[in-house]
DNA sequence: ATGAAAGCGCTAACAA
DNA sequence: TTGTTAGCGCTTTCAT
C-alpha cells in the first residue's frame, strides 16, 4: 500500500478494525494487555500502511518528548564530539533522539540555548562543557533549569557542578596534580602553562592542579599564557612562547590537548622541536594526541564513557545520586622524555 | 513572577486579558495584525510569566516542526563534526533546532535512523556521508524519503546524489584527479593507495580520480590496501604497508585525512619517516592535517561551508536546483616534497 | 482587528 | 480486555 503523505494511528486502527486505543496500546503503550489476535492485526496494518508515530503528538499527549537535549561548547572540538558520540550511543539504546546545540563556550548563548531546548520538552537536558568563573548568568540558568526539573525534566551537568544538579564530574584538578607530579619526577622543573580564558573553570582547575603537583615535585611555573580554548588559541600561545625564546623553560603544559597540538605546531614552525628542546604535555587524550610527533603526554579522560554516563544518569529513576568523579589516567608519551 | 512548571499560551493570554488567538498572533503567528497596545500587553505578560512556546504543540498545530534532522556517519569523525558545525550554525540563524543521528556508515542503520527522524516531522532531513555502492537499501530509503517529501519535508544529500534528491555535491573525483596530477608532477611515480571499504562511494571516487590523475602524469598504482574508513583503519593499513617493506613505492595516498594520519603513525612506528622515506597525501584537510609531522598534503574541502549550504538548500523555496559541486583545493604540504 | 472554536495525532483515564 | 472520550498547547479558519 502506498503510504500517503502521513499515516496516522487512526488510519491503522481503521485498517485493522479496532479502536484507536487498542492500536495505541499495541504500537506504543505499555506492554501486555491486548489479545494476541488483535495485536497481530494491528501490527500487520501498521506494517502495510507504513505507519510511523508522530513524535510531536506523542510528546504532547505524554507531556514529554523522547528527546534528550545536549549542549556542547563546540561540536567540532574532539573533546565535545567524543562526549557527543557516547551520549548518542546511549540515547539510541534507550530509544531517544538527541538534539544537539552549541554554546560557543559563552554563558549568554548557553542560556538562550537552554531556553530553546526546553521548548521541546525533552526528557533531559545535558550540559557538557566548562562552567564559568564569572557566575553572572548562573542565577538565570539555575532558574531555567530548576523550572525544567519542576516540570519533570532531568538535568545533568558534565564537568563541574556548582548549580546543584546531577553532575558527571571530571576529576580535572586531581588528575592534573598527578600529571604535574609525574613530570616533576621525570626531571622537569620549569614550566610554561598554556591555558584557556580565565572564565573557563575546566582550564583553571587543570592549571591549578598541575601547579600544585608540579610544585610538590620541586618545579615552578615560570609563566602562563592564555588564549582561546582551541587549536588556534594554542597555536597563538605557542608562537608567543617561542618568540620569548623559551630560555628559562623545560616544559610546556597546555590545559587541553587541542591547545597543546596547536602549540606544538607553532613551536616546530619556530624551529623548536617538541620533546627535544622542550617537553610538552596536554590533557584529554583526544585521538590526535597519539598521532602528532612526538606522541603527546597527556591525561586520558574516558570521554565517550562520560557521554554515555550522562545519559544513563539522566534516565535513572531518581536524581541526586551523582556518581563519583571520573578519574583521569596519566599517559606519559614521548613528548616528555625523562630529563637527564 | 515565579514561572510555574509550565506556562502556556493560555496563561499569557489570560494575564494580558486578550484571547488565545491574539496572544498567538503576537508571539508566533504571522507579523502585523495586532494593535500596538495589545501587542505590548501580550509581550509584557509573556515576559513576566517567562513564557516559552511548546515546540511539540506548535509542530502539531502546524504539521511540521522547526527542526532539521541531520544524519552523519560518525559524529566523532572530524569530517562529520565539521559539517555538523556548519549545519548547526546555519540552522541556528534560521531559528531551527538540529537533531543529530549517527548511521555508523551502515545502510541498514541509515534507514532505521531516517525512519526515527521522520517521526519528528522535521522541516528537513539532511544526509551527510557517502552513499553505498551496494544499493540494496536504496529503494527503501528512496521510498521513505519520497514519502517524507510528499508530506512537505525537504531532503538534502551531502556528497553523491543518485537518489534524485537535492544534493550538495562534492567534487571528489575531480579534486582527487588534480591531486594525482600534481603529485606526479612533483616526481612521484609509484603509489600505494589506502582506501576505505569498497561500499563507500566517497572513498572509491577519490581512489579512482587519483588513479586517473596520477596515471596521466605517468604514475602507477602499485597496490591498494583497504580498511575501515577511520583513523584506526588507516593505522592498520599503514602497518600492513610497512610490513610489506614499501620497496616499490614512493607515495601513499589515503582517501581521507583521518586514514592518512593513522597511517603516518603506523609508518613512523615502523621506522619509516613520512615525507622522507615515502610521501603521504590525504583528502579533506581536517584540522589535524596541519598538525601532524610533516604537515599533510591533501585536498581542502570547505566542510563547514558544506554544512551551511545543506541547510540553506533545505530552506530554499523550491527543491530541485542543486548548486554546482563543491570543488576541492589541492594543498601541497611537506609530507610530499618534490622528488629529486 | 479580535475572538471563538475546531482540530493536529496521540495517550490515558474511565466505562463497558 | 476493549472502546469512548477528554484533553495536551498551539494555530488557524471563520465569524464578529
């Protein structure tokens, strides 16, 4: 049968000779409750007509759509795309559709975007990405999300919490501390830190943690250069450091791999060979970290797993029991050979 | 005013002392038609109550949701995430929300996913990613999309067309030909091609184009190694080539940068230095191509632009006028120095 | 210019 | 177990 532009449940019910309610029960409603013979007839009719439920209608009738809204800073950033991949995998398993929106790592846009997402009445809203040091918008965001939760929606943050919602926390500071210690053990003593903007807590936490660990091992932070929390931001910071001569520095720590990778390119361009003239370390263990030369020392964060986790958390019966923070694993690679 | 769990248009209308219809006209409906005084009162009421339209309800009333569904092979692949970024930017400008789904580069899953997306009654469905050589599912997919279009939805393919829908075409074969010619000019004569699975037309087109161009310049294809169209697939292929000794080969062309990058890592691991012992070239110009060592010769494809374009195309008044294919630009970098 | 009311497709009481 | 029916929130004729 040629499916007309849109087959409704009504059509299916008619075709099968049963009531709307019965058809609904068979195709979508709760399990077990319809006689096998009816069940089959409905299924057959649906099949024949090519019926597909109208999600908007379902959402309206149920008050909630089988959607999860995911906010990321920048989908083209491997950090976020890995988290997204994990979230989408888990969502698909749960029969949910994922709506993705980007915030550009900006608090205002984050707020706007949350509002837009709320309009879909999704089952959950997931906010991946750093919280902001400047809490200007936090009250508004909180209110917006609190209201969403009051309506039965679930909210899950990924990274830092602070606003009192469920959170898949990432142990940025601890892992960075461990990395700092290890690098100090390897003989590094004077580090230049490449960090993202002050307002990104993720970056700040990592820098602080690293500083502490490195300090414990007897190392010092010589300087900190800031830039966008992107590849190009890292590149620019790398150029700046290279221009300064790097005289007093034996190590560069960037608060994300993507910045580290950009910085390495800048260094090499300036004739400074990463891993040889100066050690370089990053954070995240994005795929590229293995493929640059030399392979990049970093902290592995199970990004995909975190994405899955966020969805799982959102689907749990009860909010409130945030799991323990995800821990990172220090990965020493050739970009930081032991200092003789 | 404390926004109760959900403020409806009804509430706003009541608060403003106007009818539902008027409120609707002010807040969403077509422009100009409401007296300024009413207009203001409604706006104020909406503001005060924190009203946000329920998209599902709007979708139902209008028959179509302000959503665009985007299908990608793998969101963690920079090729797709760049396209996605572009599509999301354009969608946001148009006030549309983007639902993303992954196909895992599998025709069956692609079909399933299209069905799921259709349930949202989105304004458009965008299919990024290679078509499949094995057209087993093409009829079903066509039928599904044709039906979607019949209901007023728009369909846009990105890459190859073939199914008779609007397409943002990518000139893979032509650009690969140009690349092959250039590399032959540079003195390369014997290439090993690293390709994705046979079924991915994108990969096949690029390999064919390259072969032609390289042949024109007097070069030969010595061997072709296939693997997953991923970084790891490239790595595995690279290992295989390295193991074979690479005796008879002065160049490796991978049909995507991501494979090329993986292959470079494998080569280096085996003691073969890319750009020195053997030239390496890729395709796409993903961000990483600049950051590997040596920087990777490739064909630049304006991925973000393509994503934007797909959305723009979908929003055009009339289907059918697919723009000219997007052309790639050959970028010779240090991974393919001129052969002496 | 404004309002009343009929749906849009589906679910979930409530009846039978 | 199955069917009837009242909404869900919004848009859109059609009157007024």
